[in-house]
C-alpha cells in the first residue's frame, strides 16, 4: 500500500496553527456546530470534563482530546500519548461485548465511523511502536482493542451494505472513509466478515470505490452543487471533498474525480448564493434547508478554500476581489441539474441597489431539505426579506411544544411538520395522519427519503422581453411546473431589475373533479415588524422599509401570525442555531373548497430612503386566466396569464430620466424649495421633496411623502399612507384608516379617528391619540403619547413588549383599544396623571404631583413617586421579587432573571406595586393617614402605616404588616398572615368567634393600637412567637420554636407545640369538653355540638388550655 489513509475529521480542525492559537486564548471550536468549548486556566488534561458518553458530548470529548494534542505539540502536555491510549481503551471497554457502547455514544451511525477513524489516526501517529513514543499494550489490552475494532469495523460494513438507506448521503462517505483508514492502519487485524472479502486490500479497495461513488452522488459534479438540499451541507460536503484529497490523493491513490475542478465549482456556487452582506466575510451561508439561520456552518472549510487561493474560477475571483479581477457573473444563474436559480442583477456591495433572488426548485432527494419545490428567497440591501426557516435536522429533538422531531419519526411526518412556511403552495393542508397531504406525495406509506420522490418536473424559461426602442432588458423570468396526481402547479418568478420588484405568480390547474384547499404562507425575516393580514401590508426592518401586494382568486382569505401558529401548525419560525427556534412573521393566503383552478399573485419591494409605493391590481379574464398590473415608482408592468400555465410579462411604462424632475406628473408634487402641496378630492400621490413643506392630502386614499425638511403634513379624510423619514415633522393624519411612518427627528403626530398604524423613528416624538383602535411603534428615543381624557377612565394593561391602553369611557371621544410599543410616557390631558414605561438600563424619576404609574424595565431604577396615589408595575409574578423596606426606603430586587433582569430598584412614596401576572396579587403601602387599602384575589402584600386603616385583601394567601393605629383587617379566603414588628408579650389577644382582637396594651411599639382581625389565620411576632387561628376543618400544626398560641376551630386538630410555653384557646366552656391524658399527649374532645363541632383534638407539648370560663395547666 502506498501509505496509511488517515481520516479523523476532528484532527484536521484541531492541529492547525489557527486552532492551537484558539486554545492558547482559552477556547477551542467544537465540531458538529456545538459552539466553542472553554478551556480552564492551567487545565488538567488527563481529566476530561466531558466524560459523559451521550451523543453530543462524544464530540466535546473528542474536542477536549484534540485540544490536549495541541497542548502536547506546544510542549505543555507530555503525557498525551499515554492519555490517548487510555482513551481508546475506555471506548473499547465500553463496546467490547455488543457492537455498541452501553450508553448512547453510537446511537448515531456517523459517530461509530468517526470513532473508528480517530482510533486509526491516534494509533498510527502515537501508539504503534514505530511512532517512537514508547507506548505498549499488554496482551489483554491488545485483545480488547482487537475485539473492539472488529465490532466497529463490522458495524461500518453493515451501514455500507444499506445502500438504499444511505444512497447519496454524506454518512456513506463517513463509513467508507472510516473503512479505508481501518484497512490501511490495522491490516494485520483479521478482517474476516460475513459481509465482504477477507483481506485488508479488498476492504481498502471497497472503501475507496464507495468514496468515488458517493462523491458523484453527493454532489452534482458538473455544477459543483450539493444534492442534499441544504447550503450548510453544501459546505460540509465541500469539506468532505477536501478531506478526500488530503486523505486519499496525498497517499498516492487515484479516484476518477476531478477534485480541483469540483472544489472550484463548489466554491463558486457558495459565493453566488450568499446574501450581499455575507460576502464581506468568508463565513455566513444562505438559509436553505438544514441551515442555521445566519449561522456559520461549514465556515471552516470555506475559509480553508479561501485562504489557499487555489480554487478560484474567474467568477469567484471577480466576487472575492470586489470586481477588480476576473469575470462578472451573469445576472441570472441557472443550475439545471440541481434545480437552483440565483438572480443577482447587480453586484453592488456598498450601494442600496443590490438584490438577490434565490429560487429553490430542487428535486426531493434527502432529509436535509424540504420536500417542496419552487421556494423563493429574497434579499434587498443585504437584508433578508423572504426566508427559509430551516430543515428538519435543525430541529431534531428540540421538542419545544411537546413534539418529537427526531429521526425516530418517519421522514414523511417531519416533512409535513416542517414545510408549511417556506413560501410554497400547500394543497389540502398538512396532517401527518392523512393521505391527502402536501401536494399529494405519491408513496404515502414509505419512510425513506429516496422513496418519497414525487412525479416532479420543472421548466425554466428566460425570455427576452420586447421593449421599446432604447430600453435595455429589465426583467428576468423563471417558469416552473410541478405535477401531483390530478393537480399541476405553475409558478412564475419575475425579477424587475430597475424597479427592484420581485413578482411571484402561482397557478393551480385542477384536472380532477374534487374540491381542494390551497394555502400559501409568505415567510418574512424575524426582524420584520408591522406586517398585517391585508392585501397591501408594509413592514420595516433594520433601516429598510418594504411594501407588499397580494392578490388571488375569488374568495381569497388573509391571515397573519408570528411564531407558533396552532397545535398542528409549526409555522412562523426559523432556526437561529442548533436546537433553537425564533419567531418570524408569516402572511398567509388561503383559498378554500375550490373545485376548479386557482391562482395567487404577490409582489415585493423595499427602499432605504423612504417607504415604497407598490400597487397591484388584478382581475380574472374571460378565458379563466388572469391579468395583473404592477405599478412602482413610475414603472408599470402587465402580467398576463392564459389560464393554461403560460405567463407573459410586459413593461408598459417607465420614468424618463431626462424629465423625471421637470416633466408632468399625475398629481401635485413639490420641489426642493419650501412648498405648499395640496391634493384633490380623489386618491393622490403627493411628494414634498426637500424644503420645509406643507402637504395637504384632502379627501381620498392618499400616499403622502414629506421628503427632506421639517414638514407639516395633513392627511385629511380617507385611508392615507404618510411617509416622512427625514428631519422633524408635524403630522395630522385625519380621519380614516391611516398608516404613518416617520424617521429620525423630533416628530409630533396628531392622530385622527380610524384604526391607524403609526411608526415613529429615532428621536423624542409626541403623538396625540385619536379615536379608534391604533397601533403605535415608538422605536428609539423618549416618546410620549397624549390622551384626551382622565387616567381613571382608562385601563392600561402591561404586556411583555407593549402596553394596551383601553378607553372605558367613550363620552370624551372613544379612543378604543390602543397598542403602544416602545412608548416611554403616556400623559392625560386635564390632569397631572402620567404613565412612565421604562425600557432603559438605568432611570431616575423625579417626584410628580399626579396619580402616576411607573412600569419598570431593565436595569436599576430610582423612583420618587411624589404626591398622589401612585403605583408601580413589575413584569412578572410577585414571587419573582424580593420586596423589603430598608431604612424607610422600599427596595425591590428581581430574583428571576430568566425573563429579563429588572435589577435592584429603590422606590419612594408609592401606594401599590402591581404585577403583570395579575394572579399573583399586589403590594399595598399605607400612608400616615387612615385609609382603605384594597387588595386583589391574588396573594397580596399590605404594608400598613399610621392611622386607623380599613384593610381588605379578599382571596389569596395574603401578608399584612401591622402599622400604628386601630386597624380592621378583612383578609378573606386563603391562608392569611399578620406580621407584627413587636414581641408577643406586649400584646393582649382575644378570640371572639368570627373575629379576633389584638391589642398593644403597653403602647411601647409606637402604639399599634387595638386591631380587629377577620379571617386571619396566623399572627407572627418578632422573634419566634406565633398565634395560630384555626379556621379550617382539619389542621396539623408542626413544631414551633417560640411560645405560641393556638386558637381551636372546627374539626379535628393535631398540635405539635414544640419548645416554649404554648397555650391553646378554646371557644367554649370547660364543662363542654372531655380532656384525657393518653401519656404521649392530651386528647381534647367537644361534647356539646350545639355551639359548633370543635372535634377531637390531639395536643402534644401544650402547657395550658384556656376555656371561656377557666384555665387548665397541663
């Protein structure tokens, strides 16, 4: 043999200078996307902190071992060869008698291959006598290792024999490379097996043949594109090809694969598919299939290729040099074998014009992708607009909602579970129990990925549109067709280059007689906010502003959700990392119970400077086709479908650059000076441009753009759309259902009637709320909402990310239910009352004179509520906080930071603390004057002060701090406790049946007065003394350390009095009871039930019983 084949995938990642440097800095990367492993200072390399043999920890243990190898090479771990010997013997011991470890180490077939390859590498490098490290094996150890290797070898051979299961899958590469390394390194081990030939050379040849076979099925070699339907796996497969070069070609073996050309083509595809923002780095990957959303999967291999400089095609050279060298790629790149289309009409890294449209029309081959077709992804300005949410493997065993997403389920099931929000049309919904599932899979009983293929066909056309003289081609069109049983699907994707619009049309041809439901979910980036269930929604994200238009056949219904959308609908999420999910918005189009054909249409665009103006009008033609007219920024396109799957796109009109500033416009427009622009009674498009403008929309559904300058905009009547993303503006949106979007600057909005959507930008903005149900997004800055009405006539409900303000009194103008996001203050006209909403790290609120509410946010706050009846709202549950009074200052500490750290807060002059979990009760503070303090049905805390107070806490287990004065406490149901900051001996206590009296007879404690207690179950004094007041049927009292008093109630009680001088109070005469000494305790039984049954009571450690007419000393 020319030499030993060594294929430990981990080894290549841990012994390079780069990774030794990572270790020296205190951390090292872990394979399998498990993040980074922290290396402690002065580590004991012989103690593996990841010694658990679970599946994931295996890779971490390997990571620890290779970090130790890096330390060995740096001269800091001389015992490494002996450590490696013990490590592989541990593995051998763990699987010496059954083919698999006793733990879950090789539940995953790939782990078995990795371990066999690692053992081959370590034995060849450090353990065999020729390695020169003086390592030897006893006869017993050699036999143990030999037996383990045979078991592992046969397991790999078995996996290789399962060709139908592993055909075209990267795991088959793992198995074949592991077998090749085993045959080369351990040729002296008898390779006898019932599955294959008996000599090492034959095993090696078999392994190498499979390697060649798998490379030609794992990758479409002519295109250099993975067949695994995942861009993460494209990079990982690129790594496998690199390793084949390093492990096979370098040893003198030859395979029938052009390795250099294949890697060059794979690297070019990776560069073409990335978002523009990702090209600034050599790490991020497009989010297709089993790809972590925005993750770094496979970055090691891409960086290895990039740093080598050996695999650059002319196109790759042009992209990596930012256009300075090489050949510019085509605007539309069609990969016919794999089924991908990448439209990149402009490569402009720093400009706002860059866009990418990626069409995924791949055939269904593997479990790492979606078994859907014609998915569309869109990026503009380096921002994802339409996204793919990741494939099934990303969610393996994530189980966030009680589901089992692991490979223990059939591929078909999690195919249905995970393909709903991928921008494709679904037929008859999704159900893992039904045969009529997504687009009618042909073999509903099969469980393997290979047999789940459908009758699939797609066609892509790139026509040259007829344009007027002097115009250049402006659009790129793809056409795809998929056939499922009696239903055929047609999808056209049109990219309008100069207009920056992507148009998607779906036509469903139902050749059968049955009715069907059709659902199309458009899946947006998690950062997009503002989307709604409407035909023309807008959204914003990370500084860009998008507009969307939807249409469809008669009966079109719209829906919207963000995140988990129902018990059997895993929609609206992406995979930001391994075993993680994140909510993302989905706009859903539905056509239900249609017997004939159906169609959907959608158009998408965005802008950074100001909100776009996208309009789409549709109608059905006489022949059953459709006509769509798309208008954007002076461009007008006509999309004509013939009802037979054909689609023609024509550019009807575009702006003339020579006259765009001075030529006629359909409505009034401003200039760069200070203008007064007035609309008509119809639907206008008004633009003030630069200058300090006054723009009046008047009646009609208007679109108003303020432009540069501090503008005054009046929307007027009608459903208006108002944009002004520059400077400081004053906006009166008027009546109607309006949408207002403002940018940086100090803006003022006077909101009229109607259910409006208002987005404020950075800056300290003010909005006067009008009638209707409005949604307000404040964003950065200190934003204030002004309410016409009193605070007492409104209810403010605090949610996790917004405040719901509800006008309960419509007499002063019905403000309805308003949803306020990122608003820092709400003021009420005609009063000094305010609501402060804290979302900053540290805040200092000075005293105000109204009845104010303070909603605490993150960080440490200092609040002086000042005069008035003020309250503080905390997001969470009462039990999440430590509430105490230190030196007269109320301190509130957040103990549960898992839902956000509210910090340590100091509060003065507050009358109550409420919680967003309203079931947890409230905290009430008394004042110097007598007052009524009213709690909730939850578990309340009342801190009484001076004065004669009336305290009512109702249901719940309440805690009441006794203050000065003569108080009445009505505690209600629950187990209620009175806290007394004084010694029990200073008080007289009287039980009166329905109530009790606690009297500070000495007055040495600030005169806590004579207090009447109703439904209080316990009184705690300073020290360890307690009074128990029984109001339940049966009670058992545990030991008390102090001198305690027990008031017997109805039912049978067991009292373990414990230490101290303890007494029992009985509400009755001594003659009505029988007292018997049982040796271990006293038994007290009620003989007269006419005044209530006090039961038979067991008294342990009681020193005295006080009846109504006498006392008994025990």
